[in-house]
């Protein structure tokens, strides 16, 4: 077979373009359809025109598009005038729009707007009802197609930024009439498993019709009922669906959702290093201050002369105790009795020597002494004893309470300032040749160090 019989791809595309250029019916075309996937690139507009059975690419170049007097939206029905032209490099064709006017909003888009208005009035879009996203989610449930770009972008982003996160895929249809039911099934499966910190639901870009499954009312209500924070990541940045408004947060793309939920590992490491430095400095300052306070307490008069102060108070107590015993009414009565016996003995001796007249005096004196002197004296002494006893007990309680409080205060301060109590909480002290190491800059590879802990110490080598 002669190879000259074969045309190149460029040849056939040029021929098709020639046919298009020669066909007078394709030079000025009046076309009506529904806008899909409308976007700007620079000053030019790119979109598709659709009807229920077919679609055609459309391009609206600057400066022709300056005549637009409305904002083109996906689903909007328009009428355009243009020329059908072949793009030879790709072998595709499109209508080059010269003029475009609004013909009415498409049915699918109208349904979307009505549902959006209904759910908004019911409060499904209320920001106060949205769940807060976790700062460092460990387990992420992803509801999307198992073979799409969305799941690959999400996994790639997490692997690059925060590889500790665990991603669990819940595959579901993301396009077509059966997609809403399948997305609801996947959501309910996530709820039943109840082992995820956050949910990402979405897919990559597409036309308004391709994304229509995320505008389902039942899906929106199922998403609103979620007890787990949700991120809607449907289509591109300019695409909005009902799920975007209901979810806890909207991400412009699946990659954007992964970026939102992940912290860069380098930023996390830097934050940990900064926190570690602050913690180390705080511990060092605390230990230094407590050590200085301990030194001050050790040098204070009360603690330095503690035994002497206690001994002095104890001696004073014994002195007061002896004084109390001496003022005991029983002892005083015994002493008075001894005095009376001595007086009686002297009276008897006097009578024996002839002093008879002294008997009368003695009897009267004895009666007066017994009836007045003794009773009055005892009563007076009893009052003094009660007063002294009460004062003694009061002073004793005050002194002992003050000493107990002082001793307890000193004990509490010594416990707080004891560095070994801090070490029981997990802190340790690093020594090198009996020198405390406060910075990694003071260590080198193969240095031998000793790590002091609350219950002992260990030796280690810097690797």
C-alpha cells in the first residue's frame, strides 16, 4: 500500500476548516441554548451552549463582548449570533459569538435558585449553626469518586503538608441521576462509622449540569444534620452548589479543602520549637526564682533559729505551767491548813505556860480566821486562779497556733521550692561533667551526658 495515500492530521483538519469556511449556512448562525461552565480568561469569555440533547462550545472575544448588558450565569438561556469555526490544532469546532442577549433562565438553574431560597429561609445556611472545623484533624473522611482527580489531589496535598493525617475514602457517584442517593448513602456510612474528625464531600470541575447532583434537597438536609464538621469542595472556585451553602465550610476546590484542613509540617515543627523554647525558659526562670526564694528562707531568722525559738516558747510554757500549779486552790488550802496547825500548836504551848487569858483570844481569832479569812482568801484566790488559767490557756492556744501556722508555711514553701517535686511531673536536668546544660549549643556529637530524673539518673551519648 502506497504511503502517499495517507493524509496527515493537519491536512484533514485544514480540509474540514475549508468546508466550514465555504458553507454559507455556517457564516452567520442564530443559536439559542443554555449557558454552561461560563468563565472569563483575560478579557475573553468561554462557555458552552446546551439543549436537552446536545451542546456546542462557544467563545465570546473582546471587544465584541463589551456589548453585554447582563451578567451571564450557568443555566441562563441566551440567544447568540455568530460564526461556526474550526480550531485546527485540536480538531474541534465552536461558535464564535458576535452578539449575545438573555433569553430567560434555564429550568435546571431556576430549580436551583428556588431550592436555595427555600433552604435559606429555613435556616440551613445559618452561620451560627455551622460546626467549627478542627485545627489538626487526624482522621478525614472523603466522599467522592474513587477514580477522579479529586481524591488524588486531596491525598497528594495531605502527604505533602501533613502526612500524619489518615484519609478514608467513601466512594460515591458524583454525576448523574443516581448520584444524590449514592452521596447520601456514603454520608450515612460516615455517620454510622463515627470515627472521623471531619468530612470532605465534593468532586472536580464540570458544567452546571455535571454538578447538579450536589443541589439535591435530601442530600442538603442530610449534610445539615451532620454531627461531624463538613467541608464542601465541589467544582472550581466560581462554582456554587447547595452543598456549599449547607456545609460547615466551603472550599473552592478539593485541593483547597485539603489545604484548609492541613497545616504545613514545617510550620508545625517551627511552632513546636518555639513552644519548647518558651517552656524551657519558663522552667528555668521558675527554678531560678524558687531557688532564690529558698536561699532567702534558709537565711531568714525564723528558719535559721527555728529550734531556739521553739525551745524558748517551750520554756515559757513550762514556767507558766509551774505558776498555774502554784496557784492551785487545793495547794493554797493545804498551805493555809499548815499555818493553822502551827498557830494552834503555839497557842497550846502558851496555855501550858500560864497564859490562860490567851485561850479566849485564840478561840475568837480561830473562829474569825476560819469564817472570814480562809473563805475570803480562798474565794479571792479561786477568782485569780480562774483568770490566770483562762489567760494561760488563751495565750497557749495563740502561741501554739501561730507556731503551727509558721511551721506549715515553711513546710509548704520548702515543698514548692523543692526542684525534685517539679521533676516528678516529667521534667529532668541534663549534666555534662557535673555542669548543668541549658542549651543544645553546649553539646557536641559523642558527648556523654547524665540525665537526672525524680527517681534516679541515666547516662546517655549524643548521637
